[in-house]
């Protein structure tokens, strides 16, 4: 192995050690109201690293589209606004939760049954790929009175 290559590998290992991966916590999906063919996914992302991380691509083989949305209140009416990318600050965390940021899983390709798991892929701007296995929960388990009207 050449000196040059070895130095490169050590640099790479150093970069990996210095930047621990993002952690995805409390990931869950909730059934949409009857007749609505979308699901909302929530989780908390923790960034234990020393650099901001940007999530920019979301997909699932089980859905036609996965979009990052933010629910915003305007004149007392909740609107969902598409968000192109999500920055998780160094040493910080971002929570996707009812009434705020969420992933919208649109047009399921297989039947949605509570208890089933769905694989979600999240890609960072640098190409790092995360795979989350999300359990689908019944809407009544959400415990809220969230209004999740959808813009199309
Ligand atoms: Cu939405």
C-alpha cells in the first residue's frame, strides 16, 4: 500500500470517527383518516456530530412519493407547506411531530394495516443513506385531535 493511499485512508477514518451518524428516535407512522390515502411519519433526529447535517431526499418503495411538510397556522387555518430540505444542527435535534414538521407518505402501493412495518429511506446531502423501519399505528393511538387536511 502506498504512503499516499494509507494517509488518505487514515484521513477518511478520522473523518468518520469525528462525525458520528445521525440518530433517528421514536419513529412511527399514523394511519390517515378513512378515505385518505396518505400517512404521516414522525421521528426525532439527533445529531451528535460537530457539523450540521442536511436531509434532502426521502423515499419508500411502498409509496409513490414521500415529501417533507411543515404544518403552519395562518389566520387560524392549518396549511401544509412542502419543505425542500431539513438541517439538523451540530449537537442538536429536530423533532417531527403532529402540528409541525412531518413526512407525508403519498399513494401507498400495498394495503396499509396497523402493525405492518414500512421501510423509509432518508438521504443526506453528502449521500449518506439511512433506512428506517416504521411501524404503522392506528390513528386513535395518536392521542390527539390533529387536523391533517391535505393540499394537492
Ligand atoms: Cu403533510
